[in-house]
């Protein structure tokens, strides 16, 4: 496993978190997976709402909570899946969810609580970590896990540097 650190930033409010998510969303391509981790209330859903915005999803993105997987249509065709594994008690249960069927070349997936199914996310993927510092301050880290094409990583770096 290789890890490339792409961004480390302090977000001062939820709008900033959303905007960084949107920058990432602009860059995503079919087949990409983003694992968004961090404690309860860190801003994972806010960040993913930003991703959806960047992807051009027009429907409002809410927390999937009980549903675990929520699908949205992408403007260019294909689907964006918002997955929330918080209620997954047993990592083995992820098999029953049909999550594997989503991991194809046409889907874009953003996942909350990826730790609940640790070890099963196929590389390469992006790992976003949100850490509450105080009140509305969040530490955000974006890392590439596994081998993305170098030119794609450079393009993402450029996009994120503008944020
Ligand atoms: N800098 C910030 N970035 C993101 N959210 C923030 C920030 N500051 C304050 N907030 C608030 O924190 C909350 C984050 O909620 P959100 O649902 O996105 O968290 P979550 O990580 O998805 O939680 P859960 O683990 O319950 O799914 C929101 O109420 C939001 O307004
Ligand atoms: Mg959430």
C-alpha cells in the first residue's frame, strides 16, 4: 500500500468543508471510491454533500442512516452512491448489503464509517479524515491509498491547492 498525502487543511466552518468536498467532486471519475472517516458529527455528510455538488448531483443529499446506501443520478449518466456503514455491526454483513455490486467501473462511491468494513475497500481509493478541533474547526486530511495514475494525482493536487 502506498499513501500519498494530498491535502492537510484547517476548515473553519461547514461551508469550507463543503467547498473542499466540491473541489474533490469535480475531479472524480467513474469507478472512484472516497472513504470519509472521522468521529460522530465531524462533518462527513457535509463533505459528501460537497462531493455531490461537485459532481453535479441536483437532488438534495441527506444522510442515508437506516438505508445504508443511497443512489443519485449523475448528469453525464451513471450513479453516485452515498454509503453509510455506521449501523453495520459485523464487517461480514457488508457482503449481504450488495456493496460489492456497486464497485464497478460506472459508479462513484462516497462512504461514511469505512472503518466498519475495514480491509475490504479495493485500492486505489481516496481516504478523507475529518477531525474536530473545537466548535466549528475541523482538521481535514486527504490521502490517496494505492496507485492512482500520477497525472490524476497531480490534477487533484492542483484543484485542492486552489482551495
Ligand atoms: N468546519 C465544519 N465542517 C463540517 N461540519 C461542521 C463544521 N463546523 C460545524 N459543523 C457542523 O457539524 C455537523 C456535522 O454534521 P455531519 O452530519 O456532516 O457529520 P457526520 O460526520 O456525517 O456525522 P455522523 O457520524 O453522525 O454521520 C453539522 O451540524 C455542521 O453544521
Ligand atoms: Mg453522516
